[in-house]
C-alpha cells in the first residue's frame, strides 16, 4: 500500500458504516486512478486535495443525515435535523412576521389601522432595514424548509450571516451573541438539510409559529394585571415553555421513537443561551417566568434528550429500507 | 405507478453503464464524454449515486479485476435500470418535443 493510498483510506474513515464497508475499497481505487494515474512520485508524496476532502465530508454528512443508502440510525438523525429545522424556522418566522406587521403599522402602511402615536421620531436606518430584510427572508426560509426547496440551504446561510452581522452591530455584543445562538441552531439545521423532501402534514407548525402571540396581549396592556404573564410575550420564553409542553406530551406516549424527542431536546437546549442573556437584566416580575422557563428548558433537554438517544441506540445499525 | 425523474448525475451514470459494464473511473470518464464535458462527477458524488442505484436494484456488481495490485469493481445496468433510463429518455424527449413545438409556433 502506497502512502497516498493510506491517506485516502484514512480520509474515507469519515464515512459512516455500513456505507464505508461497502464502498471505501472501491472509492480508494477510483480516487487513485483519478489523481495519480499510477505516477510513483505522486503515490509517495501526494495527498487528498481540499476538494476531495470536502467531497468526502459532504457524502459523509449526507449519509449521517439519512441520505439513500444510510443506516436506520442515520435516517433517524436526518429526521431529527429536519424537525429541528422545521419547528425552529417556523418559530423564527412567527416572530419575523410579527416584526414585519409592527414595522408596517409604525410606518402607517397597514390598511384600516391608524399608525400608533409615537412619542418621538421613528428610527429608520441601515440596521432597521437589514432587520426587515432578514424578517422577510426568515419567513421565506420557513416556507422553503416545509416544501423541501432547493434554495433552503443557501437561504439558511444568508439569514445566519445576516443575523450575525446584525448582532455584531448592536451595543452589547457578548449578551446579544448569546441570544443569537438560540436563533442560529435552527438555521444551522436548515443549512444541513438535503433538498427535495417536503414535510408531510406541516399544519402543526402554525401553532409553533403562533406561540409568542399567546403572551402578546399581556405585553400590550399598559397596566398589567399580572406582571409575570407579560413575559410570555417574549418569544424565547414562549419557545422554552412550548418545548417543555411538547416534551411532556411526547414522554407520555407509550413508545419513544427517537427523532421527535431528540428534536424537542435540541430546541429546548437552543433556548438556554437566549434565556441566559436575559438573566442580568432587572425585569421585575418577568424574572420569575424566565427562571421557570430556564429550569423547564434545561430539564426538557436532559430528559427528552436521554429518551431520544436511548430510542435511537435501540435502532438497528444496518441499512434503512428505500421509500420511493 | 408514478416514478420520480432521475437526477442528472443518476441519469448520466445509468447512461454510462448502458452499453457495457464499467468501473468507477470509467464511469467518470464516460459521463464527461456523454455530457460533452459539461458534467464532471466527483468521486464522492459518483459513489453516493451508485449506492442509491444499487439499493434501488438499477445497478449491480458485474465483476472484480485486479489492477496495479488493487481490486477494481465493474458495475452493470440491471433490467430495472434499463427501464428507468428508457422512461427518463422518453420523458426528456416529450419535454423537448413540447418545447420545440412552442418555439416553432410564431408569436401572435
């Protein structure tokens, strides 16, 4: 075995089983035929190119996320990623839609609804414009995830980059960056999704998108009767409590299937940085709700995560059947 | 039964194997020639496609040969693979005919 062949074999260890056993020998032979054409000097000193590494990494990722030919566990991991992307982007789209409606209202662009009486001039600059564009793209992304559109990955990366740029422009970057982590999790999941698979029965996502609206009326009332209820209008608090509720429903099922429990655990875990970013502020009665949401999200991540992982480990490691 | 259209890489891999069995490197070269140099399959892409086509019963192992001290596998089209390729060719021909007919019609 030449050093180059050894290097290609090491690279192909990135592939998950059972695909690695099936294809690694033949892929090595093809890589060597493509790259060296039996050039002895290259066989001694050459190594896989960056393009080859990216090529194998892409195939390994696709197989781990349930591409055709992947194992049953990888298919379950792929479903988990899809659920995180779908529920997470639906949640983000709900707040984005709310942001767009608020912006239109403030700028007197809502038919049949007079503009609010603002005490000062309306702020509108590059940051506000960027946020509005990001809101539109986030709503489009949620639709793309549900439909399995080819543009999903690119759109997710654009929204992620835009969110990071917007966060970096804010006055308190460390805390804001922590909050941005919550939004980054579903965006990264969407960027990993293989295109072409629409979500079946996506109507439950409307409930996820509308979750922050539950507390909105409490936040709008000028004299709040119960202050801690107003915190439910905070999207991150609403998502954390929603994930806890979803975990309770899932754990009451007779048999855990894996992907749903794991997705809820990941989404609950994702809310923790966002909730932690709210802790340093004196929010009066809100604080109790934020503490409750944090404890609930941490417990959900632990219990639902452990249940989901156990269900996943119980699945066979062999190849999943094809679903044409 | 409604069958999904083949992806472009899957179409070219089936087409490359339609006249005789080929090994991985041979398939890459044949696809490049068939597509007039437009499609160059990366090795990872080829084996991702082959994995799927084997699982679907459209491609199977033909034989193994030793080349430069290493085993080289040849793959061949199955009956199901030929049927899928013929269906895809018919679909693309129908699309082309419809497009050509529209192009030939003069705008009103």
